[in-house]
């Protein structure tokens, strides 16, 4: 039985690998054609050959001499970085609210956010231009950055990521006095990437107890990552 499965798996694996190689060639070929065309002269630009007959760098020299290509690249980098940081900041806040808070009509608000993601750019293009023109932001970087400061796709993506985390990571841990089952203080442990627990005892040597078993003081060792009374396990 095992020999038969191995005999069937061999051709199937070869077929799947061949399909992946073919798809890779289809994806990479337009990039190779673009690079090859950039090295062609005016005589070869209309030819269907991948390798130019006389490779030349005159096209690159013309671009750098006639266009402010470096300024365009710098503007692109600044815009991409600013939009990424703004979308990350706004999406994290909204994703935490949708992922961890429960309030009335939360599903409706989340549905409206998804609905804004489905609105095509052609509908919001003219209103955005009118607003930008009213703010006198034409031909500026903020005209490209501010309209993209919030992203419905980022909210949806990070909401699913927040919901994937265990709920215990978002709850402040407390510990109880011996034999009483009541909260002993309200010491909250900071999460340092590992499971955290409060200091193990509430005895006279650590914090002191009275006849009711509750803590009298909250003294204990301190660490660089935690408040008093907490440590990593």
C-alpha cells in the first residue's frame, strides 16, 4: 500500500511543481520584458525579441536628465511611509474596539466599515478634490497623505488579528489572599511577552496579613519589567 502511494505521489508532485514553475514564468515574464525594453534603442523598440540587438542606456540617461526622477522617488517614499504609519495608528485603535469591546450595534458599525471598503475610488475622487482645493492643498504631499490616513481594509485585517489573541492577554491579573478567595490588592502585571503571575505568597514575610487574611501592605521586589508584586514565570 505504501509503495503504491509513493508511486502515485511521485508524478503528482512533479506535475504540481511543473505548474508552479509555469506560473512563476508567467508572473516574471512581464518584468523581464520591461527591463529588456528599457535597454532597446528606437530601432528595436517595436521588435518582439526579448534580447535587444544593441543594448543601450540612453533611455535611462534621458529620464534622469529630462524628469526630476529622484524627487519623484523621494516623494513616493515619504508618502508611502506617512500613509503606512497613519493607517497603522488609526486601524489599531479601531481594530481593538471592534475586537475586544462589546457594545450595542457594534455589528452595524463594523458592517458600515466593511461597506466603505467596497466604495470604488471613482466615487470619492471628485469630492476629495473639492475638499483638497478648498484647503489650498493642491500640488502638496498632504493632499495625497491625509485622504488615505484611515483604511477600512486595515481595520478589517487588524480586527481579525486582535480577535485571534487570547482574551487573557487583555485582562488585568489579580491574586487572592490565602484561604479567602478575595482580591489581594489590585496588582496588575505588565505583559513582557511571557506568561506572568503575581508574587506567590501573601505572608508576613512578603506583604503581611491580618486576622482576616487580607493584605496589609504591598511591598515586594521590583523588576525592570513589572510593578511591585509581579514577576514572569
